[in-house]
């Protein structure tokens, strides 16, 4: 029977590593970050927490709020205000009736500012209420250095800004939504609900997705005279999912490709703890009854694992859940930094055997 000691030995043998995110590549962006989707680990950063104007990557927030509203099948009547919005446009006409879902596709693929206003008015009733929703959601996600003042990113307010890191957090949150991921990763879309336009086909402006990078899975482009070029993209290769954000970057397509290529060559998504490996740890009454409910995965370099350590934290007061007990946690460290924690469970067992040594024995194995 395999024991935890054996499992840890295998882990250490396979994944002996030292924390060293990407540092060698200099990019032209004023602000940038490369984030791993599953863990949130930052693999590259440059002025990642500096507040800057963000242009149309703002629309990622507008899109996810529209999707989460549950109103995608609603019919939206385009207002004069929406139809008159300046900048990139779907050329919506006041009084036109359009399905909200089509407006979201137009927002993400063609960056329609008129679409952004129409979405905001329908989802929240008016622009001010929608902006309040945007800032509330930003706070929930943990976007500490972000203020939204409109749903499109135009430079019509001074207090409209974010950071590369905050926009990566937003994208990571949005990509957990299957509908958002599908829309952001769509190369072309035919809208059929535009009452005054008939059928219209939109091609995605994200050239990394449509032409330049085979591993790109989605994203959002942006540009204003003050913000300059902004770009958020996502990419996946060998189960490693990445998010790149650049702000004020004249060479953004190439910078995103270079960051992705370097990361895909350097990192692998490693299962540090696997839920199917923890049963059968102890040769006593608790055999087959100690387990975790989810894997713990983390992006690691080939030379990185000697600094990975596991620490068992037993709970003095166990948490009961149906026929299971949450009896503790396994904390995961890289050097002195905690990078995660996984709850540890045991099945409730009726037995006459003494139970007093099981935690001592478990901790001793660790």
C-alpha cells in the first residue's frame, strides 16, 4: 500500500524546482502582465499595478455583466443616446430592435461603442446605474486600482482607469464563464436580429485570434488617442491557459506572441496534489477514508520544485458535512510563500478501534 511519504517522494523526484517567473523579455508596453488562468500566478509583469487609461478593453466588464444579467435573449430597443455614441460602431439606428446577445457579440468582436451604451441601458436601466454595477463587480473581483466611468472606454471621463494586473484579474474571472469564453473566442459572427440592418456578419478585430497565433483563444482590443493601443488576449497550449494584458503598447501583437511562446516553453501545469492519490494513506481504521475533493495545480518550471513544500494543518474543531468531516487542510508553499491550500476530509466512521493516534501518525508521515 502506498503511503503519503511515497507520494511526496515521487513528487519531489519528478518536480524538483525554484521560483523564477519570466524576466528576460523586454516589451514595449508601458504596463503589462502575464497571468496563469488556473492558479492566478503572475509569470511576467511590468508596471502591472500602475493606473492607466485602458480604452476598449473596458468592454470585457460590460460583456460579463450583460451575460450574468441572464437577459441575452431579450430584445433591446436602441436609444438615441446609444445610436449617437462616437467612435467604433455597429452603426445602430435609434428605434432599431436587436437581441442583447447580438449586441454582446458586436461589442466584443467589433468593439461597438453604440452597442456598449445600448447594453448598459438595457441591463441597468441607465448608464449611471450600469457604471455602479461595473465598479461593484470590480471590487468583488479584487480590482483594487480600477475605476470605471463608462461602459466602452472612451476618453470622456478623467476617472476611468485600471491596471494591467486588474484587467488580467477581470479576464480570469470572465473566462470562467463558458458563454463569455465562447463569445470572446469567436472569429466571426452573423447577427440576424438587427431589425433595420437585416443579417450582418462581424469579423473579430483580434488578429492574434484570427490570424497571428494558433494558440490564442480570445481577448479584446482597444485604442483611444490618450490610452494608445491596449490589448487583452488569452491562449492555451498543453492545458496551460494564459492571460496577457498590455497597455499603451505600439508592438502589442508581437509582444503577446513572445510572452506566450516564452511561457509555453518554460512552464508546465503540474498537479502538485491529486484527489485520487490521497486515499489509502494509513494502515489503520482510516484507510480509504482520508481524501481531498480537488486537485491542486500550479504552473512550474522544470528547474523549480525543490522549493515546493506541503504542510498539514489539523483542525481542532472539525467541520461536519453530511457523511464527511473536514478535518484539516494541506497548505502548499513555494519557498516561504504560501501558494495554496486544499481542504482535507475524512469519511465518518463507526468503529470500536481507538482513534487517538491517527492525526499524529498522519502528521508524522508528512
